[in-house]
């Protein structure tokens, strides 16, 4: 068995290599988690994690760094 982690993938615009980076899973108190669930319409029986994307990503191949944008905002 392996443990899966939330992640993002992206293609480097400089060299074309496909890259992966882990999502950031912040720690929340129960109160903060309840507020976020209410704010985003997540039902109590739904499971999962709130995941944040990195602000900057670096290509594993050419080492170029880029500001990250969510695919819906790009």
C-alpha cells in the first residue's frame, strides 16, 4: 500500500518537462475547519483536506522558476 498526497502538475514553458509538486495541506483547529466548511459549502459527512497551491514553482529539469496560477485563473 502507498499513501497518496494532494499534488499539482504543470508543464515547464521553458523546456517542456512535466513537473509535479505537492499541495500544501495546512493544519486547522476544529473551529477553523468548521468555519471553512461552512464558508465553502462542505457538508459534515464529506471527507477531504483543504489544499493550497504553491505561489512559486521551479522546474526539476531546467531550474527555471515561475509564479503559479490556478488553471481557472490563468
